[in-house]
């Protein structure tokens, strides 16, 4: 009986819940897909990770770059503005070079450490800024324009959040929705400025 109580105590102390949220700074376009154009061009997309410029020199995680890449292809294809969307260096009418930067991913803040020391009884919050810079260039590699969008993602960690986990989105789903909305907002802005 004592062994079972110890195991239950260990499970309670080491189990915690996590909930990933975003601040919704980047709003998806009101009208999606945008107004179609008669003259559709081809576009090549390149998605790369860039080290944090604030001194961390840390590249974004490969999962982050892959989420940005897959959502870029989805958004650019769904926009209907292009005759073809490719992820290669083949010649295209337009090129979108997308840089992904994670700012704030160096580790836990003070609240994260306090939460860890109290075995997640006191909630902890870890935030991360995702910056996506899209540079659009034409066939002759002349830059037509650059658009930068950013979104804050945060993770709440606390024991009692374990009961909300079945009803919240996973970290991967939140990241994909962030990148999808960023790419759609970028396409909408670039289209309104005449880049596409």
C-alpha cells in the first residue's frame, strides 16, 4: 500500500499540463483568397532559418522551419495568384525568400524556474517571438519589396492545466496556424502593394 501511495505521489508531483497560446497580432486577411489577377505568374519559394540577431546565434528548430515551409506552400497555392508554386531554385517570374527567426527561445524565464521549483503548482510562462521576413524579387533577382510579420507564442505550464489539455490545440497546431496566418497576411499585403 505504501508503494502505491509513493507512486501516486510521484505521478502527481511530476505530471503537469501545458497550454500553448498566441497573441493574435497577425490577423488573417478579411477576404481570402485575394482578388484574382488575369496575368498569373510563377513563383519560387525559399524558406530558411536565420540566427537570432539579438546575440543568441541560435537557428530556429527544424520543426519550426518545416512548419513555415509547409504553410507557405499551402498559403501561396491557395491564394490563386500564381500559375505555379515551387520550392526550388528553378527560374520563376517571382521569388519569395522567407527568413524565419525565433526570438526568445534561449530558455525559461523567471516564472518558468519558479514553476519548476514548485513542481508546477505555481504557473510558469515561457514566450517566444516568431519573426517572418519575406523578400520578393523578380526574374532578374531585383528585390521588389520586403514584408516582415511577427507573432508571439507562449506556453503556460501548471499542474492543473493537465485537465484542459484534451480541449486545447497542440503546440504543433498553434505553430502551423501562426505561420499560415503570417503567410496569408504577407501575400495580402504584397498583393495590395502591387508586388504580385
